[in-house]
C-alpha cells in the first residue's frame, strides 16, 4: 500500500468516525436529550462511542446495555455503513464506552444437527409434517425465530424426507431453516376481488 493509499484510508476512517458522531448527536438533539459524545477507534477496526447524557434517562444504567442504547446503535450503523462502503461497526454505550464483546464462533460454523435438546414428540411430529408438505406441494418454506437446538431438530426431521433439502442460512436473529423441495412449483397468481364501482346518486 502506497503512502497516498494509507493517507486516504486514514482520512476515510476519520470521516466515518466523525459521521457516526454527527449522526448520533443529531438524533440526541431530535430526542431533546442533552449529552456529550466521545468516540474512539478500537484495535479491531470498530468505532466505540460513549454517550454522556446530561439528564437521567429512565430504564438506563450507565455502562450497561439498554433498549435505548441498542436502538441508537442500530440506527447509527444503518446510516453510517452505506451500501458500497467497507463496513465499520459502531458500538454505542450510554454513560460509558460499551464493553467489548468476547469473540464467538460464527453460527454457520456449527453443525446445528448435532445439538441436543429435550425430547418434544409434538414438535418432532409438526416438523416432519411441515417437511413432508414442502416436498409434496413443491413449496419452499423458511422458518425463523428458533434457538439453534430447535433448528437442529427441524433439520433432522427434514433429513428423513425424500425429495427435500434442508439447510440453515442467515446470522443472529435472522437465522432460519430453509426447506427446499427438489421440484419447486410456482405459486398461482392470486386474483384480487373486483371492486364494484357504483355511482352514488
């Protein structure tokens, strides 16, 4: 990397940090919350921002996660990390810089089929029925909002159904089990009810 490329990267990082601070300050002004904002770059390439409110915020304990802090963090990341730019994660803490989270294994690296869970014959029967329906109807199903061990039960149930492939995709809360039949059948075009345009006299 040339000196000019290094200088450009440094300037880009500074601009991203300044943009994150400006966006957060604007949101706080819109909420009518007086606060000072302190930002710093972390060794892993992320940005840490501490919001020091000038008033007491209900439900917020300084230095601990809160719904307000999570919402601000989500919005800042959406507004700062625009499509086409290299992503720089922004962590937001209220009352202090947020604690760094310990690294964790990516869910995609874990074979969820091997995870154990308590016996649940009702769920197993429903999972098998859903997999069979997907295979026979030719419909693709995606099932969300399940913990990893429950996704594993659904995957194991689907593995026993011929003409069907089951896999997981996505990360975090958006991770889902996708059931894909070998022969997909297109959905029929749905017709909207015809509205009667009666002239009012």
